[in-house]
C-alpha cells in the first residue's frame, strides 16, 4: 500500500480539522482499509469557548459518516476532559455513554460521536486513525493469529485481544497502556477488529497506518497467501432462466422481510472464484471478516443454488436457532432474511432495502471472500466466535447505526424500468421514481444514456427498443443489477413529421408503428415474466391525447398510439390474474420535450388557426403541461393510491373539450 499524501493538497488545509478531513479521505479511498461507514478518525485541538476561555476539544468522526467523503461537518466536537473522565469510571452502560458524549458535544447540530470516542480521547497523541484493514484482520483470523501479529510488529504495537467496542474497549486499552511509552508505540492492533495509528502530526499518523498495513500485506505475500488460487474457467453465460431464478430469490428474501428489496448479482472474477470452491459451504459460513460487518452480512451467507423459497426458509430456521443459543431475556430477534447469498458456480447476490445497502453488502462480501481464501492458505479461516459475533449484531449501538436518519420512501426497494429515459417524459419519470426510492433502469438509444442516468440506484442502458435483442439485453442488465422488475413505464416514442393521410410515405408509417407500437409489445413480452415475480407489479403505458382526440396531419402517430392503448387494455385483461396492473396516461403538448420544437408547435397551431401561444394553452384549464406533470401522474399510478386500479386511461392535457 502506498501513501496518497500530497504536499500541495495538504498545504491548502488551513486548520487541524481540515487536515483531519484530508487524511481521513485518504484512508477512505482505500477500500481494503475501510468500507462504507467503517473506521473512525479524530484530532485534538484547543479552542476558545463562547466565554473566551480555552478548552480542549476532540473532533471525532460522527456516526453514519463515510471516511471517503467526510467533511468538517462530519466530525463531532466533544469536550476532551469529559471523555477522559468517562474512561476512569468503573462501569458505564452503552446508553449512558452515548447520552453523556452527546451532552458533552459542543455543537448540538453535530452528528453523534463515534462509539470509540473515549478510546480516541485516552490516546495522548493529537491525530488518531482507526481502520479495519483487511490484511491485519486476515492475519488475526488464523489459528495462531495473535502470535503472527505479535511477531510481525514486536513491542512497537500494542496487541489487544477481542473486547467489545465502546466503553469496555477503552477501559481495557487504558489499563494496558497505563505505563506505556507513547514515544515508542506506533499503533494498536485489536484482534479480529482492526488497527489504530497515532501521532502528533496528521501525515505521520496517516503514514504510520499505511506502514503498519503494508507490513501485514508483506507478511501475507511472504507466507505465499497473497494471491488466492484461481478457478478453472469463467462464469457461464447468463441465461434467461438464471435471471428468472435471481428474481425468484429476490422475491423469497423480500417476502421474509415483508418489503421489496434490491438484489444485486456479482459475477466478478473474485465472486466467481469463491463461489466455485469445492469446500464452499464450510468456509463461507464460519463467520464474518470482522464483527462490525455482521450488521450488513448477518453471521453467515446463505449458500444455495436454487429452490429459493425453501432455501431462504431454512436459512431463517438456522438463524432463529442461532438467536436462541445466545439471546438474553428481553432481546427481540431481528428478521430472518439473508443479506448475502453465495450462488455456487455463479457468484454472489447481495440484498438490501435500497440499492446502496445492497452495494455496501456486496463490497463487504468481496473483501470477506478474499480474506477467507487467504486465511485458508495460512492454516485455516478462524474468525471470532459465534457468541461474540452475536453480541455485536445485537448491540444496540450497532443497530442504531442502521436506523440513524432512515426515512422510508414510498417506492423504496422497488425496481423500475423506463424506456425512452434519456430526455423528456422518460427522463422526468425516471428521476421522479428514483427520488421516491425506486432503483431505476433507464433505456434509450441516446449514446449518452449511461452518463445521463448514472448514479446510485440508477442504471442507464443504451438500447434501441425497436431491436428485440437489444431489449432482451437491457432487461437482463436491469435484473442483474437490481434483481427484478416491479414497475414498467413503457414510454419510448417519437412524433413523426406532420403529413396528411395521402402524403404519408410507407417508410414513415412503418417507422412510427415500429417505435410507437411494436417496440412496446417487445418490451412488455420480455418484462412480464419478471413482473409476475415482482412486488406490487404494474405497467404504465405512455399514450397520447391523440388517442381519444386525434388531430389532422398526425395519422402515423395517432394510429400507433391508438394501437398501443388497445394493447394496454388487452394486457390489463390478461395480466390481472397475475396481480399486474396496466394503466395508461395520455399527455398532450408536453412543452419540455424534444418532440415539441418551435417548428412543430407552429405547424400544429396553424392546423387549428391559432398562434403558438394559444395552441400551447388550448385546454379547459388554460395551463401548460410539463414533463413533471406527467411524471407525477405516473408516480401516483405506480403507488399505493392506485393499487386497486387497472385498465384506466388518465388524460394529462389540462382538459380537452373534445374528450370531456
């Protein structure tokens, strides 16, 4: 591991806190040091309080912040003397620890201080860094891990056997370092947990961490365990049955949880290698890389290759037995659903109530798998015992991390596929559904689609919906990324050049039918098998006001949209037995779309003897229609308010005297 320190960047930091932010981000940039939300850092400063009196303050990472992206606001300023006095108490409950730390925080708007704040406070050096370095924890998770660690670092590093984080860990370290020579001590290794480094300067503390981890990496390499054994071959091609199996798995897990979930398939070389091990069931279920990960991965993954309802149910039974072995009176069992599934011969599936949760669990799964493989080469993977893992999983402070700031959005966990999503109505719909919690795949032939729709919980696929193979691929990418399809918004379309009936060229007619009608059938046909396995599955077809009230010069468009509406009506009749709702919206004159250029508006207005301005507001309400108006209508149709509605046609046109 190489130091990422840059003198030019560091010189722009005007305060110790800014330096703390800078080196924290350097640590966060290394996923083998900390994964999302993991690790914590601090800096001690002396500042004047509101009375002008000097006061010692510990700025410590706040709970819920990620080191890779942390800002100054992510550090909680806590009175240092209070934290040090807390370390001297003979005992302290978790609840009281959090309460007192919160009360000692100088800024009431600051985040909740890390549970390791007391430990940071008793280390007398100014900068303190704490990570869950893979290489260090891997070495400790072997049969003679403690000996390896002590031999590797000697007396320059304090080695601490496993102790529960928080107050107990701080008290234990305080006793161990009571007579320590801090000038000689470079770090602390917490077995099965992580590593601390510290120094008076930000750079020295950061680079000490890099040096400690590098030595562990070198030890692994010298032991011949730095490169896991590669399997023969590569993942088999992903076929339609595999994708349907993935959707069945998502459904099985989500129904145990009682809510929709995102299920992410990982067929990377690392995941495939681990999933191809002959001893997979044994090594995969021995325990997590570090107990901190148990709140994301559960004590062990589910290892299964199908029959997902039965497999998930049996996993739940085993988890319940685990709970009963270790639960204390008054402790309520968490849900029984797995979060990490190892699919033999395929890879990993990770599950979360959001795309972000599934992705975080996926990161942890890959790092855990690599550590397990290396540990096996060093004599056997020996993580922390089951009882200790249970204690962390049911530690109220760990559970509080998951619940902190959590607000459940209306569409959270549901998966949407939107066609024609790169601009106009489709783009507005995709963004609106995503804002309400859906994981969204947008499909468009625009080559910029992937860039336009990139982001967490969003996937942009470049595909022409008039190409059946491209449609198949796009749906496959959606299912592989998010686990299924619950919402289909069939929107792709285009308004051909205005032509009277006798002027329409055969090519123009066929092109309009292909895009505005036939492509929707192709998408619907391929999406229906996944919708049948979805959560509150529904389809919204974007039609047009031209269906009930066509205009002159738009036969190619109007006929195709009328056929599309009829397709939707028949689909509602046929799919109702599967619980799939099919509804249609009929927008008119949606201004902020590529279809309604100034030229098109002028041409259409002239057909009615109007000015462009008159034409744009030619409705009963005298209003202009925007893509947001259409997106809000779609959002309503896919939500609970219309959960008992199918076959409906909703106008979004300001009211038309030709329809009303």
